[in-house]
C-alpha cells in the first residue's frame, strides 16, 4: 500500500508555503545473518542488497568467514532468501554451488 503525506516547506519568513507530496515507505529492520567469527558464520559482511524476485526476497553481500577485514583472500559473495522478509535461509556461496557453478578464484580474492 502506498502511503502519502503532505509536507509544507516555508519559502521565506512570512512567505506562502509550497506543498509537496512524498511517498512515505514503511521501514522494517531484520537480521539476515548474524556476523561473528564462529563456525557457520561470516565475520566480515558488507555491501548487502535485497531484491524481490520470483516470489521471494533475495539478499546478496560480500562475506568472509575467517576475518573481519575487507579484501582478504577467501572473501566471497553469499546469498540468502526469505519468503516473508523475516525468516532467512542460511547464507550460501552465491555462484559456486549448483549444476552450473563457477570455479572459485585460486588466489581466493573476489576481485
């Protein structure tokens, strides 16, 4: 549902105000993955992007399981999905699993 509200902006003291109609989205914060240096987790997590596709939310981000530092060998892009934006799957390597999996960089550097 699109919510709209009117915001009045004063042009100058004692001047007439202009009206602008802005979209006011509902903002919801959730935890997709708890970043920490522990088994089954990624200590480094950065550049998250969430999209709606094919009936699910998809979140991709850069991650590293062995360090909290950016750009170190072993960093990869991971992916998690959710049907409702509240319950998320465990992160999986984004492009390195499945029938058409891409080979990982032998040096372990993502870029």
